[in-house]
C-alpha cells in the first residue's frame, strides 16, 4: 500500500495472464482502489475498470443525457453511447488507465462516473485525461475527487504532463478546473479549449 497526499492506494497484481504477458510495462499491471465520500457523506468506490464490468459500463452510458454526452464526446451521433462503451472496453488492450466510480451502498446500479488517462504516443511522459460523470451525480464533489485521484496516479506512474480537451461553453468543467488551479489554453479549434493539469501540487 502506498500512502501519499492523504490518499491510500492498494496496488494489486492483475491475475489475468494475458495482461501480464502483453502489457508488462502497462498501467494495467496494477490495480488501484480508493474509497471517497461525496458532499452528502455517501461512500463511493474508485477502482480500475475490468472486463467483468461490461454490463455496468453499457448501463452507465444509457443514463447519460444528450448534453452530458455532447460535452464529453463533442458528438450528437445517436450511436455514440454504444461506440464509446466499446472503445473503453477495448482500451483494456492498450496502455490506458481507466478508473470507475461506483456506489458502495448499492453495487448493482450503473457506474457513477468514468475517468481515463491515455498515454500520448507523440510526447514521452504525457497523457490525455478525460472524465465523465452521470447527470444524477453532478454537483456532488465526485468529478473533482476523480480528477485529483487520477492526477496522483499519473504522478506515481511518472507522467510529467496531463492535458484534456473541453468545449468552450462547458462552464461546469471550466469552473472546476480553475478551482483546482489548472490552466486553460486556446486550442486550434475555436470551440475547444485545452486544459493543462498542474502536477506540481
């Protein structure tokens, strides 16, 4: 167990031999788990996504509003939920770290949120962070804690830079990013801004 910045992280070796064979230097060689509390005191578990999460992953996307989907994926394609659920599952075969949030009072309900850290193929030590929280759980201090946890994991895994892309009119994420002390920069697309996450805190 590693304790850093008041976070407790349980590191467990994956038991799936195929992961260990093909991803020896992958973030998926470690399993991350943490318990947090929402602003109403509800306990929420953060943990690594697994192949056994297929049904809960698809159920999660079914809960998302069109607005939430659009702000995260910049698309109004009616099939985007299915496409993204498949993409996230296929990411288990690539060098990506995916953390899900689930209700510890009722583990049968779909996920509350998903956050991804995708290693950049172009810039060593950098990665893209993307987070999405189900509408019902907005405003409950979940997204912020998921971002803070992923930043910690990025530092533990040697990342030097984390960035993300958001629509310029996504005011909720802009407010959160500024609250956490990260930097917003203009992207090549006028409708999108790039967030540079501060790893020095």
